[in-house]
C-alpha cells in the first residue's frame, strides 16, 4: 500500500505530521490516550472493536517500532514519552525530520 493510501485511511501521517507532537514526560497511559484519541482514531477504533475476539490480550495493543538498518520492535512493554523520544530518529534531529513508527 502506498503512503498516500495509508494517509487516506488515517493509518499514517506524513504531510501533516508536524501537527502531532508528544511530551517526553508523558507516561504510557497519556501516550496511549493521545495515539488513540488524537493521532490514529480510525485504526484504533478498528483495533478496539476486534480486541475482544482474541484469546490472549496484551496489556498494550500497539508496539513501538525502531528503524535503524531495518525495522525492529522495541522491547518496551508500555512505551512512554521518553521511549518515543529515544526512538524518533537520529539524536538531535529537528522535529520535522523525526518519525515515530507504531504497529498494532
């Protein structure tokens, strides 16, 4: 799927990504609420609708993904603002060049 298709379905934000910011001091619950209620309302609505259908349920329904040489799941069970800041891109990169990647 192309990036513009992901944006159309509200599964990615590229053109207006700078509109979304997070605070490094947020705990996991604050990050989770922000992602669900502000950034990815539609995808999380779908995830939440399916959540009761599986047998096992993770405490967090999304994972933080690190992209260095390849994509890797960050082993943090409940990522907080500091964790998002650590994996947003190269150190000291301007916010316009930073990216946070999550998966469900």
